[in-house]
C-alpha cells in the first residue's frame, strides 16, 4: 500500500449492523380471530334458542328464513313477528299453524207426531266447510283468505281495518267454539226428543196424543208444544184444569227434561175466539194454563229454579195465522233454553210469577171452546 503523503495513517471504521425484525405487517390475524369468536357466539346462541323455545316457535323462526317471495306477503307484515309485538298472544308462532278443528255437521231432529225435522243453528258451516289442516306451502296471505271464508260461513264480520291477524283468528276461533257448543246441545236435544217420543209410544193411553205433540229446534232451544186437535183437547173449554191424559203427557216430558240442566221457558196460547163470560179473557186463560203446566212440570221432577219465565200470550202468536179460530192455535209451549242463549224478557205477553200461582177459575156455563 502506498504511504500517506502526509505521513499519517487513515483510520479504518468498520460498521456492524445488527439484524432486526421486519416491518409492521398489519392486524389480519385479528380479523380471523374475530370471525372465530363470532362463529362460536352464534353456535352457543343457537344452542340457547333450541333450549328455551317451543317447537311452534322454532317452526316460526325457520319459516321466516324460508325462501318465500316477498310479493306474496301482505304489506307491513313480512317480519318474523308478522307486524305484531312480542307480547301479543301468538306473535311468536308462525301464521301457518293450524287454527281450528273440523266442525261436525249440525244434527237434525224429527217431531213426534210426524212433524218436520228439527234443524240446528242456522247459518253455520257444514262439516266440509272448515279446512283446518294447514298446507305446507300456505303463506300468510292464503291463511288470511281462509279465515275470511270461514268468518263468512260462520256469519261474523271479516277482518276489520287495523285489526291484527292474530285477533281476527281469535274471533273466528271463538265463533267456531260457540257453534260447536250449540251443535253439542243439539245432540242432547235430539236425544231428549227421542226419549219423549219413545215414552209416548210405550204408553197405550198416550199414543192417541202423539199428533198433539210438536217438537222442533229454534235459535232459543228445544221447543216442545202441546197443541189441541179437532175433538182432542188438552184442557176443558175455558178452564186451566188439565185432562188426566194431558197431565200424564206433561209428566213424561218433565222426566226427559229433568236430565238436562237448561232453563225452561213456558208460554200459554189461545185461539182468536173471544172469551165468553166471567170477566176473564184470553190473557187470563193463557196465563193460567201456562202456570198449570209449570206446576205439572215441578210435580214431574223439574226444580223450581230451572223455570225462567211463565208467560201468557193469548192470541198474539198464532200457530196457524191464516186460521185464527183453529184449535191448533190453543197450545202450551215449553222451551228448553240453550246455555248460550241470553233470554230477553218476553214482550206482548202476560207474565205469571212462579212462586204464586193463581187458582184456576171454574169454567163458565157456556164458554167458547179454546
């Protein structure tokens, strides 16, 4: 090496660079860890939901996530709760759950004396009208339409503006239950009518009175009418004293009615022939005969608390309106009231108090037969 002209040596500096870590690579690992924690949270949330929910609620949640076209849903009700709050009854149950069971057909009864068959509650759907089974692919709109059809068959208003579907379904269910209760009573009424008919046929003395007994079913209940026929009367003319066979007939009726707890409504009727003499009229006569029927029913085993009213209607409710003087207009009507029937006070009639029955007046010397 050449000598330094200045005669001095140049110092040699050696740099030793220590090795270090690489630069900052970002937080990608945090994203992966967050995904893992989220998946675990979702998993444990699913386990919790399976433990605290019912099968119907789980079905509702599953149906919410089902791929159903939004255009087939009703406006404002596409959410999981169908536009309802969590506290509303049935809000957490999907609308595809079954609503009501099939409705049995209304029974019919036949009158004793060859009368027309008894019909049940009018306006009710038949056994095939209520399709309660939910179709697998039926959505909320189809379910609502089915409720509307059933409400029309039941004779109740459809869904009102602003009314929730769950409330509408409750109204339909209540009306259906009420109809089924009436139809259940109808079956009991049919059995009672059959018992009365069989009792009359089994007693030779009462067989001639089969034509005097009419049984039918009305919105109020089971109506049993004891009517007069030509040359076959239930009471002497102008009197409230029953003939022996009439009392025996009422006794058979009371024994059949005593098996049911329903209230009774008793009314007396006359024809339009004016009452002759004694200062009494058809109002008095019809009331006295209704009261005499009440006493005969009590003697046959009917508790006095079951008698709801005793009314005399005179000639204001003729059985044969086009023949005011017909003997069939003279009759006693006994109605076995339905439990659901709110019996309104009788109008146009004269009521007799059950606790104080007037003694029947003696027949006039020459009364008009009624």
